[in-house]
């Protein structure tokens, strides 16, 4: 039984302290639900990307898709847009920082007629939560102002 708990412990993301068996099981349960939620969000994003790809190849203008994923203390923002969409990376980062996030990583991918911008950030303080709805609304309004 002890070897099974040891294997479970090794499958979880790193954590600073040693855990009791009930804490380990609770942590594993929370982690599994987060991974399942993340998997579902990625499936939805895949469907949106496939639809956008079909629209792009047919010559239709693609409206931007903004996806915000909350991974506990980490937040991932994905912006997918057509090549005709102009947005400024510093404006997006400013919105995230104003809402209490610190940008850790930003990646920009050119996918033919599409642009995919992926920004990973963490919460500045554990007491200050980042409101995903607020960030999404501000990014959407930024996109509307640019057009």
C-alpha cells in the first residue's frame, strides 16, 4: 500500500512539504479535477481552432477568439485572430498586470492566415485573485477599439 501512495505522490506536481496520506489523496483528487477541466477547455479550443481554420482557408475574415484558462495560481490567455487583426502585445500585458497578474511567458505563433498569441501569467499575491471575466471583457473591448 505504501508503494502505491509513493507512486501517487510522484505523479503529482512538485509541492514544498511532506504530506500525510489523507492530504495526498485530497491533493491528488483536486489535481485530477483540474487536469480534467483543462483537458475539456483544450478540446473546446481545438474545435474553435478547426472552425476558424475552415473559415480562414475559405477566405472569410476570422473574428478574434479569446480564451482564458484558470489553472489555480496560473492563468493562460490565448488570443487567436486572422492576419487582418491588429493588436498590441503590450496592451494585453498591461490589462493582465492591472488585473493582478504577472506575465511569466508569452509566445507568438504565425499559423498561415492566423495568429495565435499565448500568454502565461501568475497571480501577484494569493489574496488578490485575477477575475477571468473582467480580463476577458477588457480584452474584448480592446479588440473592438483597435478595429
